[in-house]
C-alpha cells in the first residue's frame, strides 16, 4: 500500500508529478541546487537547509506548477528566494572582498556593454543559437557550470547573487562589504570571462573544438 508521500507524488500534483516521481531526475536536480546554494552561502549547513526548504516548498506547492516554464526553472526560483532570505538574515562580514577603489577598465579597452549593462552592438557575442533551446540542454548547463567554477570566487559570487538570486545592488554590497563601484567592476569582469569561456567551449564552431 502506498504511503501518503507516494500518493501525493503520484496524484494531484498536475504537471509537476512526473518530475517529482522521477528519483534520478530529482537527485540530479538536488545536486545542482546544492552546488548553487553552496556557492552563495559559503556554508554547507545553510546550503543544505536552503535546498531542503526549497524542495519541501516545491512539494507543498506542486499544484501551482502549470508547466508554463521548465520545472527546474520553477524550483530554482523557490531556491533563490530561500537563499536571499538566508543572506538577508545573516550578514557574513568576514567574507568582505578587498579591492582597489575606483578601478575601471582602461579607456582603450573595448566597450562591451552600454550604459544600461547590455551588450554594445559591435561587441555582441557570436551567434548563441536559440537561447531557450540551448539553456534547456544538459550539455550546455554542464559547460556553463564549469565556466562558473573557473571564475574567481569574488566574481562568481557577485554574478550569481545578481543574476540568479536577483538581489539588488545595495543588498549585494551590504552583504559582501564592497562599494557599488567595486560591484560593477566584478560584474563586468565576470561577464567577460563567462562570454569568453562559453564561446570557447560551447558556441565555438565544431572545427575549433578538439
């Protein structure tokens, strides 16, 4: 006889049911979530708590998943909120990043981004195909995660806080203990490194890969 948990997974959860019932998929998803949370929180215990709470939240609110977005995207949105709550609750001043103030790229360096932070037309990345299709591919995520892993720790953390956790600039600066200027420098460098890494290992023409 199925227990209550199995009954909940196998019925009544709508579009989420197939994912929640797939043990292999969920185990892989959990590892990705834990890696993401660990990078942000720099504390294995807190990262584990955030992931557990996010998965519990996904199970509790499974009926709310209508399938309009990828299941992983939906679960990661829950995790982002849990991480943001953790960060806001406990400031880790010991992880302050020391950087020279007022350092910006040289005037001779190409202007990759405009004033709004978007790619400048003349310096856009090479063709990245269909982003929605590419981003759903396991191979793409494996390469993207590898590129993130190769970012310097300060750049990786700021990038993830801004782009994935979607924290505001003042919150990030308060959490890490840096100025707005320094944060923009870190984001600039992280974007360039990710662009170069992805173009070299994912979007490069086949003949250049070996």
